[in-house]
C-alpha cells in the first residue's frame, strides 16, 4: 500500500518535470507571431488581471516562462491556452513596476518542442482605476432585447451586474456616467419600459423626469461636473438610417439636438442660446476638470436625414460659472470641421486637464457606426491635435474614457472582426504619447470565440457601484419620480 | 392466470398505442416544429457551453436537453428523442406509483403526465430539457422514497430540494410536494408538520435567494423551467400537477385504506385527465405554424416549385404563407402572372416588417426575402435582429445566414466568428468548414456560384434609407442590376399591392422596357387597364405594350357591373375576385392576430 502511494507521489512529482522542455538548450526559432489577444510589447498597469492568451495554431502542450524583476512564473499547459494563476501574476507584475516582464513560449507539436523568441510586456508604474463599467448588447440596429450594464474588476475577472434586461425585460439601459470616475455619484438612463433617468447620489437612488416644457425630448448622453452639482446632458431626437451596401451598416442621425445642464440642487435644467440654437446641432457635452468650461460637438443643421452625410461636427467650448450656474457669451471652436471636412465628436478631457481625446469620422456624431472613425488627441495647452495612430485601427474606434490619474484610457473598437465592439486600454504618457493598446483581459482566452455581445460605453470607476439590479428595478418601476423644472432666474 | 395475462396485455396496449401515435405525430406531422427548435439553440461540446448553462437554474437538464435537441436536425431525430425520453418518463412514473403502493392498472395513470408532456411539447417554448427535468425530479423522488430511516430521509429531502432547483429548475416543486405528501400520509412522527414546514420554507427561500445570482425576477425564479420558457404557462406545469394529484390520491387512499374509494376516485379522475390532455394537445399544437415552417424549410433548400405546390395545397390566408408564396412565385417567374390568385395581405405579404412589435419567429424569417433579392445589408439587419430576439440569443440558422452575408460583403472577420462557433457543433460543422474555405480567398469565392451570383446583384452604390423604405431599395437594386427580375417584379407588385397606381405606371415604364412591343404579364395588364379606366392614363400611353383582348373585354364587363350596382363588391366577387381590379377597389386589410388559433387574415368585400 505504502509502495503504491509512494509510486503515485513520485509520478505526480516527476510528471511535470517530464513535460518541461529543456528551454536553456532550445534555440529560439522565430518571433512568436501567433498569439491571441495580441499582448506583445504592450504597456500594462501593475494592477491588471492576468493577460491570459492562446496560441492560434495547433499545439499539444505549451510551456511558458514569464520573468519579471523579482518574480517568475513557469508553467506548462496542455492545449493552446495559457492561463496564469491570478495570485502569482499579481506578484509578478507588482514586482516588475516600471520594468518589463519577458514571456518565453515553448510549444510542443507532435512531441517536438519549439521555442520562440521572448516578447515583452512593459509594466507601468501608474495603476489603472479598479473597475470598468460597460454595457453589453448584441450588435444590431434599432432594436434590442437582451442587454446589461456590468462592473468588471480590472484586477481580477470578477463581474458584477449593475442592471440587466433579465431583471428589467424590455427596458433599454444606457449612458452610465460617474462624477470624476467615482460611482458614488452616478446617472444612467432607462428607455421604453419604466423609462427615466436614475440618479444615484451618496447612496440615494431616485428616478428623475428630465424633460421640461423647454425640451423636446428627455435628457441623454450625460457628463458630470467635477463638483458633482451639475450634470450636462444632450437632448437628442435620433433616427437610425441604413446603408444599402458596404461595411457601413447603419448610422444614427441626430435630427435635432441641444445641450442642457442639470442643476441638481435647484432641480433645474439650464441652458444657453449657444447650446440650444435652432440652426445648430449640439451634442456630447463634457466639462473640463476645473469645471469652468463646457466642451461639446456642434454642427450646422442640414436637411435631415437626406443630407446626413454632410453633417460635420466641430469641437467647441463655452465657459461655465459653477457658482451662478451661468454660461459665457462666446463659443470657442477648438477643432473646426470647416477646415478639415471631418466630423469631430465625443470630446473627453483628461482629469489633469492636459489633453482631450475625441473621435474623427467622415460625418455624423455617432462614430460607432462609422468604420473610418479614429481617436485623436488634442493638447489643450498648445491646441494642437493629431491622430493617435498607435491605438487606431482600420475599423471603428469610438467611445473613450480616461482613468482618474489621466495615464490610462479605455476605448471601444471593432478591430477584432469588424462587427463586435470590444474594449481596449492604452497607456498615455505625460506628453500625450500613447502606447500599444491591449484588449480587456478575459479569464478564458477563447472567451471571444462564442461571445455574441458587444462591449460599449467603457467608463472607469474607482469604487464599486453601491447599488444592485433589484434596487434599481424597484426605483425604476415606482411611480414616484422627481420632475425637473425648467430654468428659473438665478 | 390467463385472464390476468390478458388484463396486463390490455393494460399495456393503450400506452403502447399512444407511444406509437406520438412517434408518428412528431416524426411526420410535427417535424418542422422540431427542426425549427433545433435552430433556436446551439450546442457545443465545450466547457464554455457547459459553464454557460450554470448561469441559470436547471443547468443539468438544460445541458442535457440542448445535447438532445441538436439531434432534431436529423429527419426523425426529434421524434426519436421524444419517444425515448417520454418512454423513460413513463417507466419512471410507473415505478413511482408502484413504489407508493398503487398496483391496479398502473400503466393507465402513469401515462397521464406523459400525455400532458406531449401536449406541452407542441409549443416551441417547452423544450425537451423540461422533460428531462421531469425525469430527474421523479428519479430523485424515488431515491427519497427508498430511504428507510426517517431522519436520514428528512435530511436528504432538505438537501435535495435546493440541489434539484439548481439541476432541474422549477419542476423541483414536484419533488417538494411529493415529499410533503409522503411525510403527511406516511409519517407518524409528531414532528411531521415541522418537516413539512421546513421543506416548504426551503423550497420558497432557495429560488428567492438565488435570483440575484441567476438574474431573475422573483416570479421567474420560482417558476423557472428553461431559457425558452421564461414566462411559464399553466400548461407547462400540468404534467407535474397531474402527477402530484395522482400521488395525493394514492397516498390518501393508502392512508384511509378504503379500497372501494380508491377505484372510485381514480375512475373519476383518470378520464378527466385524459380529456384535459386532449384539450391541451388541441390548444397547444399549432398546425398553421407547422405548415409555414414547412414552407420555410423547403425555401431554405431553394426548392421553390415545392414551396409553390405546398402553398397552393395549403391555401392559407396569412402574411407568412403569403410571404413564402410570393417569394416562390418570384423565383419561378410567376409573380406578375399569378399574384392575385393567392391571398395578398397588402405589401406585408412581400416584406415582413422588422421591429420590436413582431414576434421572434417572424423576425427570424424576415431576412430571407432581402437575401434572395440581393439586398444583403437589409438581410444582415434582419438576421442580426433575429439573433437579438431569438429567445436564447443564439440561432444556428441565422448564424449561417450571417456567414453567407459577410462572405458576400467580404467581411471575412465577421463570417469567421460565426463559422468558428458552428464548427464546434455536431451537425453544422461540415457546413461551416466548407464555408471556411471561402474566407480571405477571392479566387475561391469567384468560383463559388452563390457568392459570385450574389455579388453581381448587390447594390452598386450606397444609399441611406429608413426602416421600411422598400421602394427605395428595390429601385436601387434594379438600377444596379437591371437584370434583377425578382427586384423588378417585387417593386411593381409592391406598388400594385400598395394601390399606388402612379408609382406602378412610372416604374413599369421605367424598368419594363423592350425594343419590340411587349406582352405584359397578367397582373401588370390589369394594373395598366385600371389606370386607363380611372382616367389617369390613356391607351396611347401604353402603346408599347400588347394587351390580351380578353382582359380588355373583362374590364369593360367589370366596370359595367361596378357601375350598375353602385360599387357593391358582392356582385363582382364571384367572377372578378381574383383580379387586381377587385383588390384595388375592395381590399381591406384586417389586423392579423398573432399566435396560435388566430383567425386567418381576410380581405373583405365591403366597399
């Protein structure tokens, strides 16, 4: 009996060693080309979940050595998937801040080991915000059925449901937004069944009816003021139109749009003629971090929807006085569509106030529908802007958000296959230079093979959202809602 | 002894006959429903798929049910699966009744839950996984009954209630009720009411506690059967309810030990259940939809002659049948000749609107016509919405269509994603691997008939349009490829069915051209003649067309009767009911009700 036990123990101990290739004596044959997701030479934060990946070709076994400054992971895998142990991974990257982790892959095919030249992953010093909140819905147009807003821990693979259509069937949920990346102040919209705007402030959740008699629709596309006393909204009348051919499947047309700012304490919607002109389309508001400027996209009104492909948005700004809740009398144009013939949308300013990222497409304000859409970066000091070539692809790049320390951005892109939107992260240094982006890590590298939902509206969060789907459901379904008032004289 | 054997044989004859009938029914009379059920799911023998089942109650029965449902793809596969699983159900119910002390003619009461299950299976929303759940909960009930020590039995019951909820979903209520009835009638312990309360509390609390994990509403969590059955109906629970009632009677009679009453009760209750089963079967099966699904299946194989033959044979009057009839006629070049020989619910017989007001079934089918017309982007839009509204957001048939669309559009990355999924299935693998050869391979695509053919008829230039602007896209298709005869016929018939004569005349003159004088198809002649008769046009406007003298004679007669009776359609219906003139004057579309047993659409004759 003891002999049997000893034999089993010996087998268990010796077996992994048998599966370990003789790495030191194997000559690297080439660069490792075939990994998915492409994590080669990316820059990652020191608190990101394991970058699990797979070899795209056939292989029987894989042996991997990931070595950092202080720690090393050596592990063999059967099949083609590399799944790092979470604790060891955290130790590895935590001990490799401002340094590289070198990953050496040996692949066994039909009993033969092949070693590839190692690739590096640079571990930055700057941590990324703990959570990412995003929406999952199936790619399609006009209608929806299943969707949800989820909160993902970026340090691990844990996902918490914020709201899901399984809990609120028939309800469209969108535009979750936090004040300064802190979900202690959160707003989100519900449409169709139990529609309304949900405002979550300091653990108090209430439903508000944002439409006043001076607005032609409910508020949408929110952006919080730094003080958390105001939320800028866009009010849109949106139609979807479809393309007869080509990769541009659909477009969302803003038939009319204005910008309003919700004064939470006064429960009033305020605006300015500069933000709600009849002859202009104003949308996607964004406050500067000091709260003194409101940026937005603005275009001249055209005959819609016929002339939609001629609608081009500029990035403009107007000053805002937080104390009086009033706007300046002049609009500045930061990036002009008249000069370039391009359309600029979704301005997002870094929390340190240094840079703005926005989308550039041929027309329109909803870049997720435009395959040519790219991200550009504007230096708010020099007012110069350029394409973020390192992070752009041949497919759509769209919604972008900044981490609270301004060093990381999360953006959505269809680059994986042209249809499904996914979330990527990129490091932005103090001079505004971007590094190669990486895909939101998933525990299973095969995750995207069978996942039929898109990820969109990525928003960083520094804390967990303090509510749950059933509480949201209860409030959303209640008849009690706060009716927002139109602007009174301040 | 001989009499006993005869009685046993007679006792077993009815179930045997019913099983044979059920197999024949599901194999030959309801097979298109089963085939369609297979398309609404996707079973991949991967760990991912297994793990995805864990995100809902009834994970084991769901997984097993999905595994078995994939065989519905095969001819007779669905019927065979239902036969075997329901046979197991019957045997296990029989065993349960024997175990509880019921011995007289056990075959007859034990067939009742099976009959009700067959009735429930008549709906797409009751998948075979629920039948598996039923078998599982009865099996666990038998295990429970076999435990002799009361204390161990009670503990086992308390453990099995939550376990069964996780494994088999809402049918765990059967186990809960069965063990409560067992304790009530078979236990003499003073604490039995405490045990009953304990079981009831566990059964109520467990689903409510797990609803957050499964993301269900309270009611959904208590009644969850499958992803296809999010809103459970009474009929979905009738198999379980029937067995609970039978068990209750058996236990009660065992308790009071009145043999006479036993037979009286069962004699009374069994016929009631047989009648209920029959009624459920009659109300839950949908033969109208079965016919439509048959048309759809034949159409998916491009067997248009067969579609047309069946359409004529069925003579249905609803927009889905009209949709397939019109498509078949267009494919066979018969649309403008025979349009009015078939039921036409205005233009909804040409295109199915794609919006949230439609049910998932119509949205699933709506992409077909765009695909055949060459409007692949609209087909994609409809297919994506079909996926979105599919009860499980996965649909093998629509995935295949999306592969085809994206190969035609050279969007190989998208096509590859769906191919990779299909390649992990047992029965769609071969199809997927054949399409994989087309990816990123223009030469192979050019050699493949359906790809090159479709690429020649897709619109040559882009156009922005709103949902439902059918005329715009048909015109674009024709301008891109004047040889697209189906698009021309669809446009002209759309104008006619929309009763837009000016548009019809304009489009006919524009797109129906020839150097020589042209003999027009029947319905186009009728359209032009009524345009002339109404004074919109003169005969000289259409000199380039040859009219059948018989048609000219007939419209004169039509106008005479129309005028003579003050436009009363009843005097025209007999002789002119199949003309466009009659449609033009008298067609009134009545709202089609959705769902089973809805009356057929009608074109009324009132003016």
